[in-house]
């Protein structure tokens, strides 16, 4: 992987470049950070360690973009999980590459496969729906890693929601045989069509979070309202204490 451009913000080295700068190498670990994951990581040391040890940590949240500008005077571009997912699919399709989707239900994975065949016919595809539980047994984990490694994908997409997916990818990085490991959570549902991502206007205005909140207020109000105020407080404290 070529050396990429990063900025330091709130103790994290955050990607500040173009998606084209990211190369599929040897187990390149890609994660995302937003206001919610930042706040959760402050209380979860393993999650924090996983994010800090990312090879690429994408600014997936307008709050992170504002924090960089507020704390460092550096303007960065928001890159959502859906953005890198789409970029990688186009790249793999052009190069006759392969990808593996690890996570979600069998029905969701079937819908992803159906859409992939229509939009990206040159990609070799495989998937696995893991047990729906907080922690896998050693036997389950070994079996899942074996299935992934047997396929040996160029890109492994992991979608089990944060922080489970990031911690799993970090814990098992050195056991996996793949070019790039990308934790993208809700993107599985977006691409399958089981959950609608807010439209391009919301995204362009930096209000994707508001679109998701309005669609799923019961599920999203803590993520965007409660943790929004917590993140704002942490950002102001960082500014007052001279921490970037």
C-alpha cells in the first residue's frame, strides 16, 4: 500500500486523501470513525485499540469533519462506508477481482448477491452469515476464518455493526488471507435495499445523519442526539486544553 495522507484529530490518525490512494495490499485494515464510534471507544479500550491500529481510518461522519476544522483548521472530506464500498466494487469489477461479505442474514446476503450480479458481473463473490451472538466460540471463529481464507478474496467486507465488527477484524487480521479488510456495518443493508440510505441531497448538505434520524428516530436518537452533545462537549474540552 502506498503511503497515504492522514491528519491527527482527537488522538486518531484519520485519512485525508482520495479513495484512489488506497491500494489493495496484504490484509490492509480499513475502518471508519464518527461521533458515535469515537464516544463508544472512549469507554471501550479494545474498540479504541482497533480503531487506532487501522491502516486506513475514514472520516465517516460530518462531526469528524467539523472537529478537524475546529481543532486543526484542516478541511477534510467525509467518506462514508457506502462510499468506499462503491469505490471498491467498481475497482474489483474493472480488475475481475473478488470480494467476500461476512455478516448480515442469509436473506440480506442473497439480495446483495442478486444486485452484484446485475451491476458488477465481473466480480467473484462469496458470503457467510455468522451466528447472531455477541461472541463467537473458538470453533465457530476457526470455521469462519477457514471459509474466508479458502476463497482468498481481494476484499473482505465485514458487516456486524460497531464495535463488534471492528474488534473482530482487528483480532483476526493476521489470521485472514485477503487483500483488504473493510468494516462497513449498515452498508450491507443499504446495498441490499433492506434499509434506505438518505438521498444524495441529504449527503451533499452534510445532513445524512438527519435523514437517518428522521427515518428511524427510535433507533437513532441516542446515536445522533445524545452522543452528538457528548461529542460536542469533548471537542470543546479538547480545544480549551490544546489537544488536537
